[in-house]
């Protein structure tokens, strides 16, 4: 009984709607299973989080960060191969006000909360940051390059401005 009450208390602290999240553009139900092992299973429309009650949030976040890194790396590798845009490393960060950045050492960094956005938005941000490998500013040449690689980038920018707070509400 004590364990059940603790589990319910922990789940209430996870976010505004702890029964579901958007993950790479698709809505998933969240099911938490109290166990001593930490694992996450992704099913058709369900994400199962196996962990001790106190570790549910961190277990889920670690899983989401890993999945986001995989998606970003796939698309960044595609851009590297097809457009000769070379980066040195990709990092997933916990930024408060930035979705991404590109350092002078060609390190691409992305906010982990992008995992809650549709994949098109993530791809736009990868394009945006990788264009900084050529233009380290937001000049017209930079935006022309972004438009060449992502002709619909303005839709993605608008979506991000409109849904910014929603992406920060989860977890």
C-alpha cells in the first residue's frame, strides 16, 4: 500500500498530463511499472517506464534524450553526406531558452525537449544549426542556405514560436 501511494505521488509530479506525451510528433500513453530495474519499452502507442518510483522521471528522460540523439544524428549524417556539412559532435542539452546552437568547433547542441515536437521541426533545427557551419550568423546568406535545404522552414519557425511553452510543459 505504501509503495502504491508513493508511486501515485511520484507520477503526479511528472507534469501536467502524466498519462501521455507527444514523442517525435506522435501521442503515446505513458504506463509506469514499479520495479527495481530501469528500462523503457516503446510500443505502438504506449511507452512503458519500468523503474523504482523515485526514478521514473529520470528513466524516461534518459530514454527520450537517447532517442532524440539517434534521430538528430541520422538526419545530420544525411546532411553531411549530401551537402558536405561537417560537424564534430552532437550534444543533447537542457537549455531553457535555446532550441539549438552550433559552436565554432562545429559542435551541434540541441534542447532535449525537442523530442516532444514533430520530426519536421527537429529536422528544421538540424538544418538551421548545420547551416551555421557555413554562416555563423543570421544574415540573408544564412537564411537563403536554410531555405535551400528546407524550403518550408518558415512553417517550422512559426510552429516553434506558437508551441514553445507546450514543449516545456512535459516532465
